[in-house]
């Protein structure tokens, strides 16, 4: 059993299985939007519980991919543990540690997806200018003070912004301006201006999201870059 | 002016280094477009096919600096011309960037992605050369191209994730484009691991590198044309 998890062939065949499953998934998604569209609108665990588990003939590829990712995770951990066992010398330290840093980065990314799939929240809705959205998680509320949009001479939207007040326990805790690529963060929660309308009255489509996996994804990304660039330099010289 | 590139690029068929003239003009055209529209010219098929052709040309020069006239050029130059023809046939997007794309993360994401695609293309070319002649150095060149391409592609994906997190509140979306991007990532990860399996090097692994570029081209062009995704701007 240990040999199976330790084998590079397991890695290769599992990656091939993932490629095939994602291929099937990508061809099913456009034809069953009613099933797969909500994957992005809510927490993935909720989608699995409410929809995916009841439409298994359409979502089997997704569960297959999850199983393959679990196998790949075990395979990665076992291989990395094996690789760091034994005597270390200064001469090949970087060559031995770099792939493990890449692996750790990959595992952090998977952990990020797991945390983001099961915890945190995602809420979105239209909020008219001058209105307050109450009942947000963690006893928070959001007030949209003003919405602004700019267009160039041809009518092309040049930018837009929304000034919001965030309340926690009925006390204002943060004021900020939202815009494209400019969310407002507070204690791990992000507030995003997704789109807006000016007629019949100015209103913004806002997203309030908290993803406890995001920081792990960032850490994983940094580790992956560090490890792979180091490996690239070392292997390049060798090749 | 773009038509001139169809005369300059084939000069490399005579001698690799002659591609410099084509690359200089092509770089100038890309820069001129950037100045004209006040943005990086990497929006839509016209821009990106042209940039991909340019990136392949630049990588071709770097990896083939010392090569004389051979199949390396006979395969790569027609590929560049094909991409250029596609670029000219596609409509050009005029005007500034949509506000959501005005961020350094997006620019780095796109530039690194296409440079990685170019390296994947050359990796496939070296794979074909290995299949034709069986020279070990072609296999090694394929590996170097694909390793560098994989690292740049990974960085591009991470930058894309950071941009998406700022733009949409999530670093990952379940859409066909994201799935295919992950397929590319997994595929080249598979290639890099398969090389390490005892007895698997040689033709079978080289084929993985060639098939990889077919997957890349489908991810780039096919997914956008056939499936709705978050990458439509």
C-alpha cells in the first residue's frame, strides 16, 4: 500500500484521471447551467449538499475529481515525507528541498479550496443608494451612501465607485470607496462592487464574502513560486 | 505595416538570427498599439494571436541562436505566420481597457500566460524534432522549454487568482475556462513527473509535450469560442 502511495506512477495516472474528469466537466457545464451555475454563487459544500448529490448522473465527474485530489494529496504528502528522510548534505540541499516547497505550496492551495468550500460566506444583492443592508453575518450592516459612474465622450464607462459605511453591532467601523478591483476589507470580510445601475434609481450589486482559505491560497502561491523558480534555476543548469 | 511581417519572418528560414528584423518591427507595432490605445494590446484574438506569434519568435531566437537552417525553422516560422494570419483575420478591439482589467495583476497574468504558451509551442517543436532525428539535445531542449513554461504559467495563474480575488471576491471560479487552465497545469505537471519515472523517458514523454501544446491551443482559442466563461471581455 505504501509503495502505491509512494509511486510516481500514481502521481502520473492520478493527474491523467484529473485531466479526463475536468475535460468531461468542462463539456457538461455549458449544457447544464442550472446545475453548475450556482457552484460560484454559494459555498461549495452547500452546493454539494443541495444540488450535486441529487444530480449525480451530471456531477459524477466532480466527485471523481474530488476523490482523485484526495489521492493526489496523500501521494504528495507520502512522497515529500520520503524525500526529506535520510541524511542531508549542504551540496544538494536546495535540489532536495525545492520540490518539497512546491509540493507544500500545492497542498496549501488545496487546503485553501477546502476551507473556502466549507466555511465563510458569500452574499450578494442589489442595494439602492441611501439604503442600508442589515442582517449581514457577524452582526454587521452595510449602508450605501453614494454611487458614482464616469463615462468618456463616447459613453464608454471609465470607472465607477460606491461609498459605503460598514456597521458592526450598530456602530460604524469602516468607511470606504468600492470600485473595480477595489474592494473594502474588514476582519477577513471583503465587500465588492460587482455592477451597478443608474435607472430607475442608482443601485449597486454588492457582494459580501469571507473566504478563510484566501490567505492559505496566497501562502501556497508564494511557496509554489519560490520552490518552482529555485528548481528551475537548478534544473536548468543541470540540463 | 503588419503585412511586412509576412516578408520579414520568413527570412529566418535562411538564417535564424534574421528573425531579429521581424521581431524589432513586431515589437514596435505592439508598442505603437499600446501608446495609441493607452493600454497593453492584449485584448481579443487580434492582439493575443499577434503577441503569441511575437513571443514564439523571441523564444525561437533565444533557443535557436546557434542553429543553422533546419527543421527547427521550417516548423516554427510557418507556425508564427499562421498565428499572424489569424491575428490579421480577427477583428481588433479599439478603445481603452474595461475598468475591471486596469490592474497590474491582469497585465502580468496575460503577459506571462502568453510567454508560457510560446514556450509550450517551442517545447512541442523540439518534441517533433526529437521524433524526427532522435537527438538527445532536442529532448533536453523540450524539457527546458516546458519547465520554464510551466513555472511562468504557474505564476500567471497565481497572479490571475490574486486579480480575480480583488475583482470578484474569489480566486477560483468553476467555469470551463478555469477547468481547462487547470487541465493545462495538470498536463505539464504530469509531463514533468512522467520524465522522472524510470523507463518512461524518450518518445512517450516527448509525445506528452507535443500533445500539451494541442491542449494549450484549445484552452486559448477553443474554449473561448465554444464555451461561455469568465474570460470574456
